[in-house]
C-alpha cells in the first residue's frame, strides 16, 4: 500500500503513536517512525520498531544504512508525512525552516502531503506565535488537524490542546491515502 512517515514529538501523547503505527501497519501500510530526541523520553524505540516493523530514526548518528542519508531516502519514498503528536517547538521549526534534528530535516526534504496533529497545553496552542506558525504551515499546504476542542490536559487544565483520538487520526491518514 502506502509508505507513511510517522513523526513523533516530545509530548505525553507520544504513547499514542505506538497505536497509530500499529493500526496503519494492520491496514497494510509501510510505516517508518521518526522521533525527536524528546519523544524518546515518552515512548521507546523498541515499542515503535516492533509495531512498525522498521528501525526507529531519532538521530543523525543512526543514519548508517547506506550512502544516501536515511532522512533523505525516507523523504523520497514517502507517500504521506504525518506528525502525531506535533509539539509547538517542532511546528515552529517546520514553519521557519529550521532543522535541528532528523525529523525537522526530513520535513524539509519531504515532498509528500503533510498532516500535522498538534498536542500541547492550551496556553501554548493559543499563543500568537503558535497561531502564526499554524497559519504559515497551512498556507504552505500542510494540513493541521486538531487539537481536540476540549478536554482535560496532562497538566490538569481543561481546554483545547489534546491530541485527537487515535481512531480520528488513523481515519484522517487513511482518507488522504
């Protein structure tokens, strides 16, 4: 079927990425998980590798499988680039063309459609800088889906910012594919 790059950022919602990867593999897709270093504080590479059936990439140091850097090779074969959860930091890097890690570098090399599923505190989501970055990404053609309208966040506050439910994320990805 399709090759999906699943970007995973540092967020308490990162654990949901394992379920997303598993469901996409069950649908017959080839899934490659690319994590920010902070994401690995919330979910392990072993879990993601087992469920996606491919090694997890989180550092340029891991790009030793061939003469073409792995983030470039993955960008060239991607049918879809989805980021779930997407942090405010990573969205800002995407919007501004910054590439401090392998996920943001892959974003710059990517030409496949991009789906971004934000997850962050309500105050962070509503900040003018984040909203400006959302506007830039949307104008560029990336699709920002979410965050969930209301809910209790990991920090205990209530409001907009939670990652969409896994079923909704998988449905959005499937619909685009």
